[in-house]
């Protein structure tokens, strides 16, 4: 698969099949992804991978807390509190597209919350990953982890796999930290679901729009 094909076919999958992903494949994806760029060669990422019984146990614990109404203080704001346009509108449009696709009306808040909660089951994926940094790190190192994750997601396409990057896990820093045994100097950045797409799931038909080049590119000297 060409890199361009991997980029164009990558999408956020929100329903996975139960087909397992073997350890060798996951290790290969991570082994190649470690060649991603990082300033000063810091390689600031730490990755925790869950599958099988450990994943089931963790997901069951989180969903038990969800049902009990437990909430934790998020590690950070996934989106700015006062999000302005055009970003606010883009977020609103893709949200509307998603809920319309799965038949959840705008006024159905419980339905939206049920869909949100599926994040915390990794959307049924057989592999869940968490990406962690040292709290000493700055914005440049967060960019490094983003590039690492992008490499992983594109390599997954080469293997016929799909992914879903999940900053939503920032809502559960205490639970994740306790389960993974993170130290006080470590911060949970986000999670990622990895597996095979459920091709019959309507929600996976969503392809979010992208802005035209003229909206975000300025070119000089050509």
C-alpha cells in the first residue's frame, strides 16, 4: 500500500469486529513507528497495550464506574473552553453528521451520551493502547507523540487494520493511571483503539470533511 493510499483510507472507526490482532503484528507496528521523528531524539512516548482478559477487566471497571455516575477531573481540556470559528463550526458539523448517521436526534441527549460511552470500551476493538508522557515534557513533545501515533495509524492500514485515536480517555486519568501503574511524574495523553473494522456498522460510513487548501495554506515564491 502506498503512503498516499494509507492516508486517504485512514478514518476514525467507531465500531470494530471481534477478530483478534496477534501480538507479532502489534509489535511490528510499534517497532516501525518508533522511527517517527522526535526533537532531540527524546522519544518521549511510553505505550501501554491491553488485549484479552486485561482489556476486558479494565473496560468492565470503567463501565461500572460510568453506570454509577462516577466522574474524574480530566487531565486537560481536549478542546479549548471558548472554541471559536471556524473550529467550532467544524466540530458541530461533524457531530451532527455522526448522530444523523446513527439515527440519534439532536435533542436525544441520552442517546448521545450512550454513543460517547462507547469510547470507554474502545468501540469493541480487540486492542487498546494508552500513550503516556513525562509531565516534564512540553508542547513540542506532545507533537512528537502525535507523529508517533500517526505513523502507527498509517502502518495499521498497510496491515488491513483500522484505528480510533481517543483523547476522550483524558476523562479517566485516575482510573487509567491506577490500572497501568503510572508514576506521579507521568501523564496520560490519550488512548487508541486498534483492530479490524466492522464493515456492516453504519457509523463507520462517516467520512469527515476537510477544508479546501485556500482556507489554510499561504504559498509564496511559486
